[in-house]
C-alpha cells in the first residue's frame, strides 16, 4: 500500500505579468473569481483531495496570501455581534481547513526552483503540486484522481490534457507509451516546445504528484528555457531514473492566468451560483442584443 499523500506545494511567487497592471499591487493569486480569490479554489481542491499541509511558496509583497488563510479575529467578532454568525463561521472555516506553511522563494529562478524551496517542509514524503493559474473543475478533484493513480502504481504522476497543436507552446508537453486508455508511461517531456518539436499534444496544466526524489533532480537541473530552473526538466530526470506516469484526468480546465480564461471561469462559476444565475443570464442576454 502506497503512502497517503498529505502534503501539497502551491507555488505562488510569480510576478503575474499576464495580469498587469493589477498585479503591480495585488498578488495575482488574490484576484477573485466572483468573490473568492483564485488561490482559495486551489486550496479547496487540495483539501477536498485529502491534503492537510500546504506549503505556499511566496515572495516579497505577497503577505496578503498568508493573511487570507489566517483568522481575522476582529472581523469575525464584529460579524458575530452584528448577527452575521454564518459569515463569521465561513471565514473561520477558510483558516481552519488546512495548515498553511509559507516558504520564501528569494529570487525568481523558475518553477523548479520554487518547488525546491519546499524541501525542508516536505522531507521524504510524496507530495502534490498545484499551480495557481490553472483552475480545474471536476466531479472528483483532479489532484484526487492523480492520487488514485499514484496509489495504484506507486509511481509519480502528472495530470495531462489534450490541447490543439497551436497551443503546445504554452505548456510542458509529455510523450510516452500507453499503459491503459488514460494512463501512459512518460519517456520524454519538453517545456513549451514549438509545434514541430512537440512529442505529443498532451499538456500538463499544473497538477502533479511527485516523489521526494524530485528535490535531488531539481538540485541537478541546470537553468533551461528562459534561463530558469524548469520543473519540466527536473521531472524528465525523475521520469528517466525513477519513473513517471501521465494521466488524462477528467474535468474542465480554465487558464485563469489569461484574461479570456479568467472571464470564462467567472461566467461558468457565476452561472452555477443560484443567487447570481438569473441576473447573470439577463446581463448576457442584454449584451447579445
Ligand atoms: C508552467 C509550467 C508548464 C505547465 C504550465 C501549466 O508554465 O512550466 O510546464 O504546463 O505552467 O499552466 P507557466 O504557465 O507558469 O509559464
């Protein structure tokens, strides 16, 4: 029986340049989809997958992230006293849903480097990595689906989805040999390849289950694309030496780091909220006239 995964890393140290100017002063992870910051959805996916400890990799000027997952005693007290107990409870639930441990990435040296900053907290355990720009809407949380594959095979696993040829340049792309309908053994991986250099159209939208051996591979990974220590390059070494599976998860993915992907997620989640649905549909009809 493979070990249950209880720890996750959420890299959140990026500059958020795709969302300037707001990210000049607001961490991109704090931008809300309706009324919850994006990071809240990611933490929810982790918690619903059974994660107990989350290592948030942050950087200077990102204190808001830590504050969001802390108690706000004064606000909770005021809400209680003004008859808004439900709200007070909901705010407490956010702070109590898991342990958030913040680790600093002191220099913007790439995603591989960012994950490496969690080493002291993760130790020797297999852990999940969830990237904050990718919101995955699924009946069974994507991370939980990957955990099931890890539990079955005992091998690190990345989530993949098929993307159009012109989009391979946006992602880490994997290639490999099939094990079953949805799973394959990874033999090659390229970070943001040109379409003629892509080994397949299977892209990693930011969900991973990785053995702690990845930390050694990160240490040995030289800066690659863009002069950064790429997580994809470290994963390829892990694949070659220790094995790596790719699993085509079930669910819809939204690239919330992109303005249109962000609007798509906002409309989708808005339509699902009973108190907003009718009003939002009326707004949409107005714009279609
Ligand atoms: C990162 C990873 C890439 C992955 C992508 C998913 O790239 O490096 O392998 O496919 O996230 O969103 P970024 O989008 O941060 O440049």
